[in-house]
C-alpha cells in the first residue's frame, strides 16, 4: 500500500506554472499548467521516488509533514 503523503500545490510566477511538492520526500516535486496536472505529475514522481528508494535499499520516510492551517492568517 502506498503511504499517504501531504502534497503542497502553489502557483510559481517565475515559471508561470503550478508546482506540487511532497515535503516528506526530498526533492520530489513536479509542475503543470493546472493544479490538477501538477498533482498528477507529482504522484508519478512519488511512485518513481519510492521505487528507486526500494531498489537501492534506502529508507522510505513515514508520512509526517502536517501543514499549519493558521500560518497564512499569522503572516497577514
């Protein structure tokens, strides 16, 4: 069974695209023209990340990242 990792999705104005990243998996991110496309792409990247880690005997992190729902309110 695939672990359930948190996925961040945000607009990146420098490249004018949507970015999706998985904080628990180092350097696991992807982009797309829509948020949905970015998420679909990062899900494929996650599968590859986990497969590569398994093939190389590397530790696969347990999902631990939890966003702070009040961070935006405090930043305002």
